[in-house]
C-alpha cells in the first residue's frame, strides 16, 4: 500500500503518528507542522531539492523541482534527535531550495514557513508513506506553472512540444502507479 499526505493531509498523518514511522511505530507522534514564521498564509511556488538517496517511491528520478505551496501552518518542526534520525535514514525527501538548487538555509521566501532544515516533505523508512506541504496535484498541466507562457515560447524555439512534457505533479503520481504496477 501507498499513502500520500499533501498539505493538510501531511498534517493529519503526522498527527496520527504515521510519520516518521521509526522502528515500525506508526502510532507515536514525534513531529509537528505549525504556524509559518512569516505569520501569514503563503500561496506561491517554491523550488525543491529532492534527496535521491531517499527510499521514497513517489520521487524516484526527480531532482530539482518546482511546486506550489498554499498554507498557513506548514512549518516542519521536531526535536534534534528526531531530525538526526530522519537525516541518517534518508527520510527527508524534499527540501526548500534556492532557484539554482542550493539549500534555502531558512531564507524567506525560498523556505516559505521557517521549516527546520528546510524540510518540505518526509517519508517513512519503507518509502511508501510520503507527506509533503507542497501541492503536486496542483501542477498537472504545463499551464499551471506561473511561467508557462515563457516556457512554451522557449520550447517552441527548441522545436519541442510543450504538451509532451509531463509536469512534476503528474510524475509524482506516475511513480506511485509504476511502483504498484511493478509489484503485482
């Protein structure tokens, strides 16, 4: 089985204890998603760095991506020992980044909420439970991206068809479908 918790869904699976899932414990809450440091609701696009060493099924083959965020309570927080364990287990799947892919290092607006270690999403040790604050479902067509007109013109100049490009949001869900199909 696969589980994805997006935004409020991420908050729900964290509150239920499904994440981080250390030592097969899927009931103990050890993380929090709390109020953004900026003090308001954020509705913007963010740059994200994907951890290719993560076991996360949903992000296989992805590196630097862009997705929208829409939240007022998206700041990832936990104690230092939990963070160290997430790092050691490669469970930090995506982190807020600068446009060139370097860590945001907490810099607003690149890290839109003040998340510890720029964490935007984590998975359980199996990689089958994934929680993230950004919205992959909101990037399901190239016209969803705020820079789509410029990208469309650039692709035309290169002789490429923008309709053949699969948006990141779709790729995340395609990875899930591919995983399930391969396991049958």
